[in-house]
C-alpha cells in the first residue's frame, strides 16, 4: 500500500479543507465499500477518492473525523482503522498499524473502529454542522454508499439540531486544482500508458483478438508499476469503433479495419485517459486517413484553447463548430442539412455525439462541471471524434492537457498521434 505522496501532501489538503468549512463543524468521511464478486470473493479494492485525497489511506473499513472548533486554529483529526487479528493477518495479510497511519496521513489520533461512535458522540456536542459527501462525487450512475447510509440512519435521532452540509462542492474545488505532486504522478501514469501503447503497436496485426490486445495493455500497466487500469479498457475493432463505451473486447481484429483504443493506467489512485485509433493492417486506407487527419486537426485546435478563463461548455461549442466544418469537407453533411436541422437535433450529432473534454484526476471523469472556469493546475481531456457507422469505422483521439498560466501543457506529447508516425511504428 505504499504511496509516492509524502504525508505533508495530505496534511495540506486537510488544512485547505479546514479553511473552507464553517466553525463548529465536523467532517465525516468513510472508505469505499468492498463489492462482492462471487461466493466469498471481492473485486479488487479501490479507496474512495475523497478519503484518499485527505488521508492517503488505501485500506478498507477506514474512516475520518475532522473537527473544527469556534476558533479558526482549533482542529482535531481522527482516523479509524480495522483492528488486525491473527486470523486476518494469516488469511489476508498485512493491515495498517496505528503508527503506519500516522506516517502515511499525518493524522495523529488513530483508533480502531470500535472507538468511532464514542469519539463521534464526544465531538457531536461541540458542533453545529456536519459535513459529509451527499453523493460521493458519483455522477451518471445510481449508487448508494451502504457504509455511509448505515451511519446516517444510526445518527439521525441524535442530530436534529445540527445542519447537514454537502462536502462534495468543497472537495471538488480542492481536487480540481492539482499540486505539482499530483501532476508528477499523473505524468507517470501517462508515461506508463504511452509505453504500453508502443507495445500495442508492435503487437497488433490482422487475426489477433481484442482480448489479446487488452492483455497487452494490462501487462504493460502492471509490469511498469501501475496498480490498475483507471477504467475498463476499450479495445474496439471495426464497427465497434462506433460504440462509445464498448468494452466487450472479444472480436477478431480484421484486415482493413481500424482499432480504437481508449485506455489509461492508474497510479496511486490518479488516472491517465488516452485514446488512439490505429490501422489493424499497419496502414490506413485513403478514406480512413482523410477522416483521421480531420479529427487530428480539430484535436490540435481545441488543445490550444484549453486555457484559463474558458470552460468545458465553451470548448464543446467550439469543437462542434469545427467538427461541423470537417463533416462538410468529408461530404458527410451539407450546408443544406445544417440550414434545415432542428435545434435539438443538429446534423453533426449523427457523427459526433459526445463532449470534447472532461476533468481528470483521482477519477477518470473527475470532479468539476461544464461551466467550471478553467484555472492553472486543472487537467482535462481533449477528445474530438468522428464516427461513421455507414462506412464501418470511427476515429477518436484523446490526450490529457494541463492548464497553465501560459500555453496548455500536453501530458501526452510524447505518445505518437500523427498518422504517418503510427504507420511507421507499426511497420518498423
């Protein structure tokens, strides 16, 4: 469970949070749940992003209590962990000691979980507000955090005079702006993804299967030190190019088709998020290259617009305008189509139906909103695309871009993206 982050990183994150919460407040955070896979087996455990961000603790059944008194410098911090026993250590292995928690997180008051309720009730009489994550920063899927919900049900009758505050907006604001330590880890995750892409280029040829390409990706990530994939890899050949979140990854890669790869390593809970589209035969057809270069040109133009003061909503509009012009050049739509389109169903949507960007960090689709104004330290994707179902292929290209005070910084600058370079590497 080693981390590349020093405990001072987590101490500073908590200090920033204490500055943002009201006096006489208590912050409650829980670890992610363990999800059963089958029988007595669990899926690989991954910590709740906020809990990691504020503590560095990656172990299950961990919780935090952060108390702020009337005075701005009156803070108390508590971490609660599993109490190891011989059976646990024999069957599962190492679990944190109290001293290790102090070394990792900088939280000086560490107790086993059986003390949580006692200390919570001691602090409860001193507070007017309790902050907790209302949605665990979950977006777009239905999810109820069982550990949190059980706790909330148990304390409702004790907190009638206390205001519940949503922690999500505060953690979102802090997590959006990346420190140099975070940027360094994200760059390492991107580098691992880039090295793995080189392995994929060397491997792919007609007759291999999507799952074999996925195996190359997984091997590359783990072999180079990543803990996991940041998300399920998309390895989509042929018509599967046009399924945005395809991850079945079972089909044969056929001569003349394209292979769309959307994949990223996760390192110390931070994500890379990269997409490349490559010719399975090692050479694009003239039409494929024409569409590829159109998408690449939009990618280059939008990347330069990822600067302070703009927003993802603005980038989306600018990208849609550029894609619209490319679709006309590619003879996929006409100006008449545009003139006669319905407001809620623009002509370009047949070939490009998603946004061009999302925030990246501890979550691959990280905290932040479309109208969030970009500031230095934020990291976003840049991923224009054109999908042509009637021609049996689609192309998406994606890099991770750091907003700076000057020019945008492309974390993926060393990963091949030019069509000619990809062809040369596949045939070298």
